[in-house]
């Protein structure tokens, strides 16, 4: 094992800080599948996550430059969310997580 500190300079730490919340993974999954989503789309598909949790994780993804928030209706003001070029770079990671998760389902306790 490494004797290096586990902090913001560690690549694994950085990945976990972005992808570590299950709600974040759900948001990214939806954007990769649909291309763009409205907040209510995330809300309706996010079983087990509160509206506040979805909002907080979505805001963090926007603030970190992985997702962009685009106005699609002026009155009332409504937004659609899309992956940025930076966000699309997460695709191979999510695909690997999907493949691993699919292979591990058989081990899930009943």
C-alpha cells in the first residue's frame, strides 16, 4: 500500500469527491442516457433521494463544471441540464461502474 496521504492531491480522492454520492451518480446516469433533463425529471426518477439532496448534488455538478444549466423557458423561468465536455469525460468511468455493478448483482444478499 501507498504511504502517500489520502487528500485532494490523490486521484482516487478527487474521483470519490465528485462521484461519491449515490445521488450524483443517478444524475449523471440520467444525463448520459437522455442527453438533457429538467429538474422534475431527476426528481421523479430519484427514488430514495430527497428533493434537497437532488438539488444540492446537481448544483455541485454545475459549480464544478460537469453539468450546465440552460434556460429553456423565460416565464416562468425553467432550466434544462446537460453534460459539459468535462462531464462527458466521466462516461468511461460510469460504464465501468455499470459493468462491475451488473456483474455483482448475483452476490446481492436477499
